[in-house]
C-alpha cells in the first residue's frame, strides 16, 4: 500500500461531502491529501454517480396531512385506525381469534337449538 | 404529575425555534403540537428512507405511519443519552423495515428504478438510454451489497447525514463509519468492474 488507508478515507469523506453539497473545487480537495490521483479518480466518479442515482423522495401531501391528523388525534381514532398500524402478524392473529370465536359461538348456539328441538321427541 | 411537568416546562410560541430535545420534553408532557413539529421535521426523511428500503409507496406509507405512532407511544421512555431523537427515529424505522422484510421473506434490496427515471427526465433521449444502462448497473451492484452497506449509502446520499449522525443510527463510531464507507465504495467499484468484464467477455464470445 503506497498510502495510509485513513488518508484515502478522509479524502473520500471530504470529496463526498463536497459532491453532496454541490460544492465546486474538487481538485483543491484532492491536492490536500497525500493520495495519488489515479487511485481516487474511479472512486470520485463513483461518488458522483451515487449522488445522481440516490435522491430523496417525499410522501404525498394527502398522506402527510392524513397521518398528521391521525397522530394529533384530530381525527376520530376508531378501532380501524388502531388496527391498521398493528404489525401484520398481530392483525392476522386477531382476525383468526375473531373468526374462531364467532364460529365457536355459532356452533354452540346451533347445538343448543338442536338440543331444544330434540327434547319433545324424547317425551 | 403531567400537569406539574406542564407547568415546569413553559411552552414558547414558536416551536420551530426549539431543538429536538426541547420538543421531546414538551411532547412528553402531552403537548401534541410539539410532537407535530417533530413529525414535520422528520416525515420526509423517514419516508424517503423507508421507501428506498421497501420499494413501493404503499408499504412506505404504512411503515412510516407505524414509525410515528410507535415514536409517539414510546416517547416517554426516550432519553437522549448519546442517541439523538433523529437516530432513535431511524432505529425504529430500521427495525420496522427489518420486520417487514422478515415477514415477507423478501430480499433486502434498494429499488432505484423510479429515482433513476426521475433523475434522467431532462436529458436527451440517446443520452438517457446510455445513462439509464449505466445507472441500472449501479443499482444492480448496490443490490448485491450487504444490508448495512446499503443502509450507509442511503443515509449518506438520500438523507445527507453526517458520519456522526450515521454512527448514532448504526451504533458505530465516526471512524468506523468512515472506514465502512471506504470499504463500501471499493466493493461497489469492484462489483461494477466485474459486471463490466463479464459483460465484455459475453459480447466477445458472441462476436
């Protein structure tokens, strides 16, 4: 290794900051470090490409406003809103318990009705 | 108790002038506007981060909402102690995204297609195609990086965070972040070169 890795790390850090902030004068930055130009050129160009490719994205205004209202409690925080932001596993478990409970109740009610119909026949 | 804290912490008129930690203190007393200000400050950043990690707006909205609901529910338990509020929020986002990937068994990748398309809108058509190809190669190479390296690139290039801020989120020192960034760039450059050379050898075989 011709140069200390930390020197190269510092150079890449400074160059990246300059590219992200769209500052001119990258050459000046490179000359401040004891790193050969050929070693950094490929990496500097890569940093440029990353800066072009990775750009921020904003949520829709509608979503931002709706979420703010929900968080601030200005909108009715009903059961649906509460359930909506639970982890999917909890939602699925909740749905299974609800359906299971409903089926059990229905089954028991059906059994009671069937028993009631059978009683006169026994007499 | 909350009333007492409310009386002790006098609420200034302009919340925008307050530091995060002051807003957190107010939010702990039940001041919803203070939490609202924190929400305004970090919504775009958290949304952007989650969007890159999930790759679609629907899940990004869902997970972003969960991040803020979770933050609001647990803000009482938050104490700064070396982890700024921003880092705490990103950690919540990171954990929720990790759960999301685990639940779906999806590969942890950064989808970049829409961003690449958006960044090329103003270019001439022939240059667009060339750039698109180049950026596709870059996207594919990023996808092959380990998750922590993808996360680092996002925090640096999308979120524009400093090494100290990234370190607080990733639980690393600034020096370690710098070193990881250096290794990430080298790995990415090697990936791109390997992809280039395998593409060239394929073309020469065809020719």
